[in-house]
C-alpha cells in the first residue's frame, strides 16, 4: 500500500519536475534568438567606393557626395589612383560613427579613427557604422587641396 507520506513525496517529485522543465523551456525560448543573433562584426557591410584624386591629378574626391543610413554597416573602400598623396579627413563624421576596423594590406587597425592618409596607389578599407544622422564635411588636408576643390559632403540619414 502507498501511504499518504509517499503520495505527497510522489506529488512533490512531479511538481518539481514540471517546474524544472517549465524553467528550461522559458530559458530556451528567451536565449535561442540571442544565441542565433549574428555578432556585429560578422554582419554584412554595404560597400562604398571613394577615390582620392584620379590618374589625371585632379584634386577631387570621386564621388564627392556620400550617402549613408545611420545604424547600417558600411565598408568604405578608399583608393588613391593619383600621383600625389591625399587625406580622407572627415572628423565629425568619424566622431559620429562606430569604427569596427581600418584595414590596409595585412594590417587591421581597430578603434576610433579620424583621418586617413593614402599615398599614391594606396588602398584602405574602413568598416564602420554611422551612428548619428547629419551632414558632415569631408576634405583633403594637404595644403592647397581643399582650396582647389578637394572637398565632399557626407549625408547620414536616419533611414
Ligand atoms: Cu589631396
């Protein structure tokens, strides 16, 4: 015969089991989407190509009007096809962006960046997420280049 004490022990066992399974299910439901979320460093980036000058030696950015959407990831592909060195200077834009990395050759630089200098034939990839909408200025800080028209505009829209 099963005594009353045994019954309550059996009931307690099943109640505990039910509670445990319930908790496991809850955690599974909550954690699964988090576990499957792609880390920001692995998210795909939209490529945007900008040339600093051209082979004819014109002092311009090509293109000189860049458009981004805040919160989206971009890979800014910079190159310098011209015979002289140039700067990609966009301090306020850089301050308003989160930089994942700047890569050139076999070197990756992580952390905040404000300005890039590209020597003739130089190439660099700047992976970033513009965080704040606004209109930012871009220029080349080599003496005389801004004055000659080596400027640009970066527009970051909210969506
Ligand atoms: Cu320049």
